[in-house]
């Protein structure tokens, strides 16, 4: 109790400091006055009485400090005094303060921004109760990487098992067409199984969840239920309290609203925010005319999330899934040959931790974000080395001040604490500046990551995990930039410090290696970043210089969604023809065509063809295109003719091959006019006549070689209500065309959503988004590294030169020429740059191997990149050394000698 009372008393005294100091001064003054009066009565003069009273009392300042140490919290008092002193020191050198804060803000801001993105995508748990129990199911085969897509029959088998999982649910996020007052619009949605919401354990805001009773063929009764998000409820139903029971038309079919989920509920994918959730058995309705459920084990499209039973570990869950693998295959697959193939390739069910949900972006960007984070860490380390070097040089100029403090009784620990508080002040201000800029940077990075996922989003707001990272990074930066200079500044012999002049420096000190070692490490680290930027930038340049086989400039894609409108077959083909003619009449449009797949849009369709010469079936990349496609894309027509709108099935099946496919199917002879055979469903064989040979194009990836490809005409597409992308080549701005395309679509097909426009160049950029992100950030970090290194070399050399003013004056008095002085000063940074570049080159050769998987057509040992990086860094070091060298050469000998 006494301890708590004392503690509260000390804390209270912090808020009554002025009043207590005034009382203390009054009490001390009264004691001295009484002693003076006593001495006066003994016959002393007033001056003698005062002197004797003060002598008998002791040190007034010491008494005041002793009292203060007893009443308050000395540690906080010392920290507050050190903080005020640090602020004054920074205000005396605003140029240094601004440089230090901005340098640190650059490193800390970049690290915070990238960590916020990593946290949002890879670390932040889903906002559901006990997310640590969630598990994502996968399967592995010996011939491929782990896969997370499952067929409907396998899911239904796993859904029934309750040995290791409390709940097992499947989901598939996708846009859905919802009827609004102006027609159908695409709304982000999710198809979920009956246990999905039970697994998530998040109570609805209004109404109820979807349950296993809703997940039945045909719906719970005559209609399917739907759960909507809070935002959708507010925007579409004006927050109506009676929303439960209302109808919602999805894919031209009525659904009944059964519940509203709160805003905090985001589903199972951290990158999506579904507005509507429909039962799994409604997939044939919302996906019409497609039916993945009816495709059975041929269609792998579901992601599976499970919640482990209490006490079941991830390892136990994997063991249970391994035991269930063979029964699941036996139950779900009726094709003996297909089942044999799965077993030969060691098909195996498994599970991974699922607290963060599942998104394919998590897998795609794990390695790129790790590499970017390593670049950020290198940038922060470089900034800390730079500030440590500057503080070393700055503390050397304060040695006389620090020596005087030591002589007056300050302990070394106390001085180190004071210097560390100054470093902490720089770190805090730099961190604050970095944190202010971090949200904008992380938002830009998130937009780059999500470019190929329309409607996707990432919550990169700062949370406790990010704030903990910021705090640890700031503490680490404080120690890195402040501890070494503080220890070194207080380490010399006291008498030597007092006797040495403020502008003199001994030969022994000049030869000390610590400052040069730090600057050498900074140069080496900068070279490492420059080499990495050179490799990634060169790789990106070579990707863009790769011959695509087509010209993307001036081409825009208009994605059409025709699934839910009434036309099909020949009437739908005529609609496409009429819509293309209407687009062709728009200003600036040069040509129009259609394709089921546009280059680098993320889609792949392959089929197998054979000829008597091919030696068996060959896998060919397929596409369905309309007339003028090759003209619009500027793909060279080497032989034959283009498709026509009257190339229907009645006129015979037609096909166009690219050069690679022609050589593969007809080795050694011309393919034009020949026939290729396709093995279709139900063991039917279809024969196609080759009517043209066109140039090869990069189809699915710029990094890969142009594959063997073939094209069939749009008029021979046997699919049900196929949706195509209009490919338009135009001159001039695309905005008027976007407006016209939406207007034409609304008038010619009122039931379809507005077409979505994207330029083909943007689509190509999006296909290499990770390469672009890494190259852009590495170039930015390399430029910052060069700037920071230049500042560090310049500042360190300037401090050293200023402290050698007296020595330089003596040299010039003894006959040294100004050019010799300039060369002497310049040589200091030259040696640092050379040694640092050598070490950095060795480190770059070793570390650059980690970038091999990100490079295209670029060797990690490319001599021109290595030579260019070294030359650039040497040039920067030379530029940073010129001004201090010139300033040293202009020193007047007599003024330098008088400075002491």
C-alpha cells in the first residue's frame, strides 16, 4: 500500500511541478535567511553572514536536485530534458535535421507500405471468430504444383465427413447479373455451399444465413434464397427493414432475400467483397448457359474451406484427408481410365492453414512481395548506415562539448542516453513522415497487384500488426543510427579530449576505420540495389521488346456478356455482325472483329488435333475469331484467306493454323488446303479444312515461346450463347467509343450488362504486373540509394574537411598546392567508393541469383549491367566529393592558423 501511495504521489507531482518548485525555492530561501540572521547576531557583516550560511547549507542546486529526485519520476524527467535538448540541437542544424528525417522517412515509409500490403494479402486473418481453426483444402499430383480447385462430386463427398472437420464449405466468387431498373448489371457475388455461413460463424445483421436446407436442387421450396451484404442492402433496398422476403432477379431468375450480412463480413477471399451469396445448387441458374455441376469431375472450379474440430491439429487434418483420398476418388469419378491416371500421378488430398482465407493472388505474389520487401529492408539499412555515418562525423565535432560534460561529473551512460534520445527523435519524426506517406504508396501497390481482377480490393489500412512493425522498425533504426556514434563519441580519453582543440585532429584518429567502413558498407549496399534494378529493368525491357506477333497499339477490347439474353445460334451470330458494323461506323474506328480469347487475358483453351503426318494427337491453343481479326490485330496472313461471315457449318468446317501449328501437324510440307482431325466427345471425329496460315503470336504469356495455335470461325461455334470480346482498332481517344459502345449495346441488346473496355496495351501490362512492380520499385529504390549515398559521402567528407581546416592551413603554409589539397580530400572518398564497390560487386554476384526466377532473357552475370552499376556509383561518389575538395582547396592558410 505504501509503495502504491508513493507511486501515485510521484505521478501527481509531475502535474504540479511549477507549484512544488516554487514551494521548494521558498523553503530553501527561508533556511538560508534564518542562517544569515543567526550569523548576523554573531557579529558578522551581511556578506560574511551570507557566505557562511551558504557554506554551512551546502550546494543549493544539489539540494534542489535531490529533492526533485525524491518527489517525481527521474527517468521521465531526464527523458524530457534530453528531448528538449535534442529538439534544440536539431533546430540549430535544420539542414541536417531535414536530410536525416527525409532519408529515414524514405526507408521506413517504403517498408511500412510494403508490409501493409503483405499484411492485407498474406497475414491478416479473416474477420471471423476463431479464424485460426480455418483450413484450406488442396490436392497434389506428382506432375504439377498443388491445386486448390475441386469438382462438385469430390466436394460433396468431403462435405459429409465429420471426422476432423466441424464444417466443410465450398465457394466460388464471380460477378452475377442482377436486374436493376435500367437492365442487368454485374454485381460481385459468391456461390457458396450450405455450411458456408455456419463455418464462418458471423451472425447476420438481419434475417438468417443460407443453410444446408437452402442448398438443394431447386431451392429450399420453389425458389432459391440469397443473402446480401449490408452495402447492397443500403444501396439497392434503401436500408428497408422488411428486406427479408423480397425478390431479387439474378440471371433472369427470381431469388428470395433471406438475410443481410454485416459490413465487417467479407467472405472467404480477402481480395473480394461479394454483395450477394447464392446457394451452390443455383450454379446452373446463375452461370447459365454453363453448368459446372452437371460436368461433374470434368469441371474443377470450387475452393473448399473447412473448420477443424476442437483439438484437431493441421497435421491430424492432413492425415484424415490422406485416408479419405481413395474413397473420394472412387465415389466421385466413374471413368476408370481417368481414375487410373489420377492414381498413377499420386493424387493426394491435403490441407494448409486457412486463417487468412484463400485467394490465388496470395500464391501469385508471395515471391514478388517477399523480394520487394527485401529491397525495402536494404533501403532502410542503407538509410540507417547513412545517418550513422553523418552522426559519427557530427559527434566528432562535439567531442569537446561531451568531454566538458564528462569533466563536470556526467557519466558515460548519461551521455549515451542523451545522444540516443536525439537519435530517437530523428527516428520518430522520420517514422511519422513515412507513416503519413505509406497509405498512398500501399494503395498504389495494391492497385497494381489487383489490376487483372476487376472489382477486387485489399484493405491496406494500418492495424495493430502494422503498428507493431512500425514500432519495432523505429526502435531498430534508433539503435542502428544512434548507438555506435554515441559509444564512439564518449569513448576517448578525457584528458586528450579536453586538451585537443575543437578544430584539431590527430593522425591516429584520421586512420580510424569505423567511419570509412560504414561508408564502404553504404556504397556496397547501394551497388547491390543498383545491380538489382539494372537486372530487373533490363529483363522488363527485353520482355517488351519480345516480338509479340501482333500490334497492340491503338487496339481496345470490349467485353460482351451475352449469357442471359434470348438470342442464340445464327441469330446471335448476326447480332455480332450487326453490332460490329455499328461500331465500324463510329469516328476513328478502322476495323472491328471478335475473339473468344484475346492475347494475355488470362484465359487458355486447348484442344488436340492430329494428321497422318503428325505422329499422334498434338495439343493446340485454340481461339474462335470473326472476320478481320488478323487485320485488326495486324497478324500477318502468310497464305490463304481470312474467315467470312458465311463460313458456317453448312459450308464445311474451316480452320486457320499459325506457323508453329502448321509445322507441328504437317512437318515438311505445306498445310494450306489440307485437313486436320479433332477427336470430339462421344468418340466423334471432326475434320477441318486448313484455309490459311498466319504468323505466330504470344498467346498466354510473353515469357513463353509462341505456341502452336489454331483459329475457327465465329459462325461455326457450337457453344450455347457464346460471349465474345470485340477487338477494335481505332485512331484517336477511346472515351467516345466507350460511350457509343454502351449506347449501342443498350439499344441492340437491352438484357446484357454494359460492355467493359480495356486497351490491349493495358492488358499486356497487366499480364506482367509482378515484373513491372518489381522493376519500377527497384529502379526507385536504386535512385534513392544513389541519392542517399551521395548525401552520406558529401556530408561525411564535409565534416571531416571542416575539422581539418587547421591541418590543411599548415600544409598550405609549408608549400602544398591547392590542387594537391583538393586531390588529397578527393582521394578519401575515392578509396571508400572503390573498396565499397568491390565488396558490393561480390555481394551482388552472390545475391542476384535470388532474382533468377524473375528475369527474362537476362543473365545475373551480365557484364554490361555490372560495369554500368559500378561506373554509375563511382560517378555519384565523385560528384559528392567535388564540392568538399574545392572548398578545402580555397582555405586561406593564415585564416586557418588563426582559427585555433
